[in-house]
C-alpha cells in the first residue's frame, strides 16, 4: 500500500503525488458508498490505481475545497472588478469559521489612483489583526513580499473571478504560464480561467493551492446566533447585550447597536446580510427538516455501509422461511 497526497481532482480521477511521482487513481466503491469526500490536499493510501483509505485531516474547507492547509490568502482587486467589501468580509468570515490563518492581498494596485481605498482597507482590517499586502502582478509591485508570505507554507488562494490569482502565481513562478483573461467590459466581472483546485509546488517547502473563482458563498449552514462570533469587533460587545440570544439587529438593550460608531459600516452591513441568510436557513430547518436517509452509519468511531430497508426485510423473510422449513422437516422426520 502506497502513501501519497491528492494534488488535483478532475472528473472522477484523482491525481496522487507519491515520492514525486504522479499516479492517476479512482476511488474504491466502498468509499463512495460511505460518502467519503476527497479534497485536494488529502493524504491517502492507494494501490493498483485505487484509493483505499483517506487519512485524518488536520483541517479542511469545503469551498474552495482543500485539506491540510496552513493558511488562506484572500485575493481581492483594488479595481477591475471594483473592491467589494461585502464579498471580502464573506471570505474572511468563512476563513474564521474554519479557524484558518488569513492574509489579505489586494491586487491590481497599479489601476488605482485613489489612495482612499488603501487607507480604508488599513483602517478596517489592520486593527482586526490581519496581515495586509498590496500587489500588482502586471508591474511586479509587492511580488517579493507575496513570495515571503508563501514561504514555507501550503497556502490556499481564494477570491472572485478576475482578481488576478493566476497572474500572481505566474509572477511568482513565470515558468507555469497559467492561463489568464481580462475582466469583461460589459459585466465588470471576472471570467473563470482556473477550472479546478490544484496544488502548485513553488519549492520543497512552499506550495500554493490554486482554486476557481466564485462568488456565491452563503451562510446557509449555521444558526443566526453564531454569526457574531465571526466578527471580532461585534463579538466583543456580545456579553454586554441585555438578551443572550441578541442578534444585534432591532433588539432593545443591544450593546453592539450602542457601539456602532466603533464598528465600520461595511462590516456591520455585511454582518446583517449574513444573518439574513442564516435566518432563511433556520426557517428551512424548522419547517422542512434536514434529516435525510444515509447509506452509511457511524458506530464505535467506525463507518459502515447501511443495508437498505428493503434488503433487511428480504433477509428477515428468508430467515423466517428457513426456520419454517426446519420446523416442517422436523415434523416429517
């Protein structure tokens, strides 16, 4: 049995790096029936072109899908497309939910002639403790600092389409020649150039997980009263609220609302939007339920394939028939 790491997933094929050799593998049917998910970055055991076992992860994120990572670098564009603070706060909150070290990188700095954007970014995110980096892949500005951030880490690059992730990787590793494309003039939105997540080695100790751009992350998987913990500047006032289940929206005696002058407006507006998404999720759970029949079960920390109700009943009927046959045979003997 060989040990390796998934560095790329394409269709139903999993590409495993083992001792600097690449193996194209499929997943065993038993793992499919157990609904085991495999992410780029997973360590696996495999043999004869089949993945037999997924080893325990130290961490993971489901979107962009990656496992066993050291930090997440959120790439935003200063311009083209315009900097969207709500989208940026969405990525930051997801990274915080999964307890990942986060760096904020603002690319295309050469396109901005307005220093107020840079000043606003520092005024909002530097007090929250985030490392901030401004770059221009086109002019080479900030690339050496970007290399230092990547050094000795496995870093996931995430961000909306068109912010320049592939251009930054090309600037760091010119020999890769990743495909890039300009932002659409009509929609002012980026075009997907990266189609799947993939680990790109920079050297022996530094690796990038390049991911497709996307923008439809939603907080439709957790309860509304969990959102404030993803905003440090809101969470620190939570204990002072009159009600323990305060959502900091319209409640009386809300310490957060009393301190809104100390919280950036874009951050609070983002929080309210995310709470709205979580409230929709709560209603869906309340009235529709989320329980689904699964094809596997957990028992004593082990995953086992479940036998369908129809098959269980069939087995019971067969058992009964065999018992009746034995009784009948005893009577005739």
